[in-house]
């Protein structure tokens, strides 16, 4: 992986898969605290994220009340990157 996102002050450190998992868990908790049940945000994926999953160009990240979920939103061309949304039935965007 040869990246260093988790300890940028240590120039010799190389991130591990556990570092990435920990970051995901921390960001998930932060989003859970910020977003109410069913609330989310539409984002356009960029850069390295598209190398990992090129078909997921546009997604909604939302709080389903139990966890943060990510669902495809490529069909929602009426929304723009950063729009806040409300989910219906945890699978459909209401706005």
C-alpha cells in the first residue's frame, strides 16, 4: 500500500489494513453522531475510490439508525455533490 494517511508525522510509517479499518470505524462513528436516522449526503466519488470501485461514481452515505450505509445513487442526476438527503425505507431517496 505504501501510503501514510494515519501517521503523517512519521515519514517512515506505512499504513496497514488495520489502520484503514480503524479510520473507517472512526469516520462511521462521527457520521452517526452528525446524521439523524435516515439522513445522508450524496457524494461523487473521486480519485483512488474510483480505482477501487469504478462503477460507484455517485453514492449516498446515510445513517440507517443502526449503522452508516453506502448505496448507489448514479441514477439521481437531479442532485449534486454534497446535497443532504432523507432516505425512505432505507433504500430510496425522498428528495
